[in-house]
C-alpha cells in the first residue's frame, strides 16, 4: 500500500474508534477489546488499577500494547511528548508525574481523537496537558524542547518509521530520553498479511523486524538503546519496550 493510502486508512479507522464508546485495540494478544474490556486489556499490558481509574472516563480505549509510563522515570517539572496520543490515556498519566510545573504535549493525526482528548482535558480540569493535531513524521513541536518522548503502539502504524525517530530526536533536549512500547516482527510476514489493510490497522502489517526498528532509532542518533521488555505473541511478532538517550 502507498504511504498516503496507509495514513488515510489509519486515520479513518481511529476516527471511527474515537466516536464510539467501545474500541478495537492493538493489544499484545492482537484481539479487539470493547467497552469494559479496555480496562482488562490495559491491566494485562502493565497498567495498575490506580492508573486506569485516575484518568477521565473515555481516555482509555484499550489501544496500547504496553505501558511506556511504567519505565519512563518521568520527573516533576519535565516536559513530555506523547506520539500518537489518541484520547490521552498515557498523556494524563504522565501529567500526574510532571506536576503543575511540568507539561505534557500529545500529538495525534486524527481530528476526532484530538477533540476527544481535549474534551477529556476539560473533564479532568488539567492545566498541564495540551493536544496538537499533527503527524508524528512532522511534529508540530520546537527543536530541543522536550525532556522525554513516549509512545504506545503507534510508530508501527507509520509508513516512515525512520522519519519518526528523526523527529523524536530533533525535539528532544540534549540528554533527553525515549521510551516507547510498540509492535515489532520476529520474522517476515507472508505477503497476504503484509498487504492487508485490516492487518495494518491492527498493528501487524505495518510492523518491521525488531533489528530494523532499533536500527531506525540508532540511525536517528539515539544512544544506549535497550529493549527493556519483550513479549512474543501471535505467530510473527512481539511487543517491546525500547529506551534510548539523545
């Protein structure tokens, strides 16, 4: 599929999810989770009951494949950037850690998700979170302005992952950190799966081999890259937590 078609398909799919009370998620089991099952799916990938209950209703649609916040070591006063922030689940969790002197910026390319996230800001009365409409390959964020970049099961959806990591590197301050949860391949996909739009939206067809994924981050300039966690699933893939430094 062409990059333009991929983005349009992903945008349309997540726009539909944003409008629903239920969700289709990219869980480590690659199964859809709907309604209350989103909470169970989030617990299964590392979120605590306290974290799940601390965000506004509708912020958690069960769309992740890990908990990047758990290992991110976010400190009070820091500025956090959430790539592909959706309705804001991880952004709101990060906001609790940075406190009133810190800030969280969420970026998402789906207008419906941005609107839902902004509604959640108002519901939760957050003063340290903002959401910006934009693409993670061309972030609407200044150079050297971010302390830590997080992302949850989103980079695999991008047709240009190398550019995503370059953009993440660009916006980070010197010594800034990267912490992402994502889906990678352990072996090549069959052509029938690789060319499937449904599989792409489901976070499988868009994924690349683990060595290539890490290679994109390394070429962007990230140092001390380390896979902190890896959970194989299905037949071809794994969910990983990748950390790195600028």
